[in-house]
C-alpha cells in the first residue's frame, strides 16, 4: 500500500505518534512540523489537513499523555482503598510524583509542551472528581480544588525533578504530600 493509499485515521495516528516521540526526545520548541511530517512519512501539507498548526497537535498530545498519566494514578489510588479524601489525594499525588520521577521527559512535555489547561478539561477530571470531591462541594468548587492541586503538583515536580530546585524530589516529596493532604482538610 502506497503512502497515498493509507487511510486518513492511520495518517493522523502516525502524525500523533511521530510527534509524541519527537516531543519527548527533543522537546516541543526544538521540533518542527517538517520533522514531524518526515517521521510520520507524510507530506508537510498533509500535516495541515489534520491539525491547524503545531500547537493544536501539541495540545492533543499533551491531553493524551496527561490523561494516560492521570488514569494510571487514579487506578492506583482506587486500589489503595484510602479511608478519607486527604489520604486519597496524597496517594493520588504520590502516584503522579513517582511516575514523573521515573519519566522526566513526560513531565517536561506535560509541564512545558502545551497549555496545561488541556489536562484540566472534561472527561479527564470526571473520574478524579468522583475520587476526590468533598461531600457537599459544588462541581465548580471541586474543579477549582483539583486544578489548584494539579497545577501546584506539576509545577513543584517540574522544578524539583527537572531543575533540581529547591531540592531533589526525594526531599520535596513529603512536603508536597503533606501540602496536598492539607488542601483536602
């Protein structure tokens, strides 16, 4: 099958896969649309049939990577069977911290690769709300609390894991978990 005969959904998937690999390897700013197209074995013009611009692709890939990461942490938190919301929030964040410590390129990509708000929309937060919403809390209050917690955690992890500031993640982790638990008291 020639490149021209490849179905549309497969071309889009190849573009997304190539972009993800390049973004994680080189970073978003250092990756061009031309490089993505070459890696996906499509013409540069074909890229624009599927995505308005590079930022639209970045937002899509960040949402997917962020969603995968959140789902993994949610599942581990559920399996832990935490007794209360502060413990569940701390366990959830511990899962994220551990994942980011083991996968710094994913953290760098999520923190700097796109607009972080794409992690905080719709179906990505729905399962997390069910796990961490406080009794009597409105949906808006719950979303605000989750947004603050995730922004705080991603920023703190980025500074610690990627920049080494103010200290290593092993030193910062207990403080992060205590702070997150406090957000839910």
